């Protein structure tokens, strides 16, 4: 009885900070993925990448698991090290490491999972683990979306997306201006 009350109290106390961390993590992930989508589309349009992805789709489930697991095993531990570094006071180093590891993970591991997903989900234990992870993620999102932090972060994310679009638009105009200046210079 007392243990149950303590567990409930701890859950209530920790729910706020955990919700904040989860909200920030998912919104960072959404912001990064949203920003990188055009890059991924461009990358996928390259003939060599299409050939590599086609070859990956032809692998057996076991080999697909190996191809997915190696980069995962390399790129995930630095995230834990980054969290440790932040916890012991090396916030800047930990943050840089976390962002770098997360970006590398998105670029490599997420893409590999996307390409090999169908084969990986034919492995029973992998499909079960994937289902569990998705269920935990979905539950965490439900809790996080109820917080004021989530709503504020969504607003901030929208502002950042608008600023990024404006920056890209301005960069395109600047590049076009430079191209015109160079063209006029060389045509003299």
C-alpha cells in the first residue's frame, strides 16, 4: 500500500520533467526531419543511391538485420554518452554530441530502416520489439501533447520552419543574383 503510494507520487512528480524531455525530443526530431526531407528526396533521386537501395531490398531478412544493426550499434551509444556528459555538467559538449549523433542516426539508420523495414518485420522477435517501441512512443506522444511545453514547442517549430523557408528563398535569390552578375561579367 505504502509502496504503491510512493510509486504514484514519484510518477506524478516525474511526469512533468519527462513530458518536457519527450516533447522537446519529438519536436526536435520533427524539426530535423522536416528540414532534411528535401535533402533526402534529392539523395534518393541519385542513381547510385537508388541502386544501393534496390540491392538492400533484395537482401534476406537476416542480412538486412545485420546491415541495419551495425550502423545502429555504432550511432546509438554516443547519444547515451552525450546524455551522461550533460548530466555531469558538460552541457555544451554533450549537446553537440547528441545533435551530431542524432543527425547521423537520422541520415543513416532511419534511411536504412525505411529501406529494409519490410524484411526486418518478417523476423518475429524484431516485429514484436518494433511493435513495443512504437506503442511506447505513441504513449509518450499522447502524454507529451497534453503539456503546455508541447504547445509552445509546436509554435516555436512553426516559427523556425517559416524562418528556414525564408532563408532558403533568400539564398536562392542571392545565388541567382550572383549567377547573373557572373554571367554579365563574362559576357562583356
